[in-house]
């Protein structure tokens, strides 16, 4: 087991904002696509 030092915690925090932004964007696109599919099925009566 490797002990964490204060430098490891600071390094772990670098660049996390970018990954979180991509993660949120992916979920947003997925949600919009799902809603669009539901509305299309509802409107077309399929």
C-alpha cells in the first residue's frame, strides 16, 4: 500500500475540471437524444 502525501493530492486535483465538463456534456447529449427519441415516437405514433 502506498501512502499519499500532500503532493499526490494536489496532483490528483489538476485537470479534473476538463474531465468533468466532458462527462457532463456526454450526459446532456445522451439525455437530449433520449428525449428527442421519445418525442419523435410520440408525435409519429409509432
